C-alpha cells in the first residue's frame, strides 16, 4: 500500500473550488481545475510516494513488474497495463457533446489513422489509442447531464411545444418515423446543416425556448404541457449562449436531461451520445482517451465517424443503481475493465471496520472525513479528504474504518475483482 500523488488537468470548463477544496489547496484556485487523475495513464500518471517522500511513476512501476503490481490474472488479461482510469471531474461549464467507440471500432480506427500517418497529437485525430472507453459517473454534488436519446414520441411533444415554424419540417420527419431510424435521420440532418442555416435556426429555437418558459409560468391550460419541458428549454438557452450557432444545441433537444443526487450514477457505454453539464462526480473508465465529438466545442468534429459509431436506440437515461450492504455500495456495469465501490460512515457505524476487495489492482480515494486503511496486521495509513492510496496484488486483508464522525471512501478496481 502506497500513497499517491495525482495530476490535475486544467481545462476552461473546470471548477476553481471543487478539486482545490478536495486537495486542501487555496480556494479559489488560480485556474479552473477540471479533472484529478488517479491511475497509470501514460500521458499523465499518478506517482507512488514512499515514507521518505520519494516519488515513482505508477505507469513505470507497473510496466517494470506487471505481475507483482496487478496480479497474475489481471496482468495476463490486460496485457500488463492498468485497465482503468479513476477521476474526480468538476465542471462549472458544459463539456462537449460526445460518444465513445466500441472495442472493435477503436482498434480499427486507430490502425486506420496510423496507416494514414495522422500524428497522435493532430487535432484531426479521432483515435488516440486502440481501446474502447466505457465510463461510469457517480455524483459527488448535484450533477447535471445529457445522455442517450429520449423516446421519440416525447421528443416530438417537446419540439411541438417550442412552436418554432422553422422546425416544422424536422418535427414531422421524426413524427412520421418515431424510432431509431427517425432519430438517425433527424440528428444526421442537424449535424450536417450549413453554418448559415444554423445561424438562423439556433436563434429561432432560442426564441421558442423563451416562449415555452413563459407559458410554463402562466395560469392558462397550456402551462402544464410547457412545464414538462422547463429543464430542457433552460438547458438549450444555456448552451446556445456559450455555443451560438452550434449544431450541438439542436442535438441537446433529442437527449435525456438528467439530474443526479450525490451517490446516484450513470453508465455511458459505447455509442451513447452524452454531455456533462455541471457538477462534480467520481468518474471511472477504461484507460483510453478516445472521444468522438458531436458539438458544443471548438474542437474537431468527425461527423462521418461519429454517425458510424453512434447508437440511436432510444430509452430512459442509463442509471446505475448501487447495491448497498452495510457501509459499502457497489456499482455494477457491463464493463470488464473496472468496478466501483463507495463506503460511507456516519453516526452509529463510524467505527466499523469494512473489508475492501481483496485482489488485483485497486485505488482508494477519501472524499469526506478521515479514513484509516489497514493491510493485514501491518501498515495503516490515515487518509484525509483528498488523499489516496494504491493497493496492488500483494496487499490482502485490506480493511478501512472512519477515524470519527462522517467519512466517505471510493474504491476502484478492475472488473476481475469480486467482493
């Protein structure tokens, strides 16, 4: 068991308070801080810190002896690399509209762009590695997102409530084919519109959203129908202010608008169109950097590739219900690369010792209070809020307990680990 020193990613959409506060640093931070990375991504790895304060790259340590660090089974299954990347994400502004490829598409896309000679750091490059990137988010604060295509019949009602004449043909397209084929046709139409058309259509939709919000506050019979879509209308107005004339503003009308309370989770599988809007969360994903953007960004949007990998099946947002047993809640997904646990202590269970998953590579992060992590009858480390530790294959009989009062610990492991 070793303490970790983790890199902070600074992007314009990040928070000046969340990650700085978690790490006990000055608040507000000098620059927006968007992501705290915990793991062995070669582009920005965590560092192991020993008792004398010496630092060693976790990526290099795993590469040097993957069996010792990951365990024989995990090292063989994942080709000697840590299969997951663990993050704290803090968004004060919306992230880009995006989706991730499946494993086959990622491998093929990476090989194709390599063969074409596109440099890895080229802005036009869609595939940075040959891996897929399923991801799980678990809210730390109230967390807002767009995710997955809404049922077409409900979307038709929303579009009609906007009462935008310029949208009438688009509305009837979906109304005439209220299924995945209609969604594909409408999304494809919007994302390929000429900029001159978008510069007129997006402001018209803004006017429609303002009108809907006014009707939603009225006392006449139309208020109830309009009130159903208040959150969607406000979201479109917020996005259009930041990204005027962006096709992603229109695409937001097709997606489920979700608000997560702390502890609630979403799973984004391959091909699911999504955008994180605001709030802080734990994010656990396969160790990949493959993102196919669909709008709400000045960065490169590879429209043909995005349309090829997107899943247009419609339905409710992909919530993950945690399975709770005492102090520990487990979040299960279909991803093989990772599994997430959340441990909570409060009141009567504050001194309880809780056994952690006992095999393979694991990373534990304290997000509230102080938690003592103990390996066997040997070393113990007290983790304060923002502290984290690496647990490798030889660390067994691992237990954790709150020092006093309320405390919380998140633990990430590969999907081969069971509890």
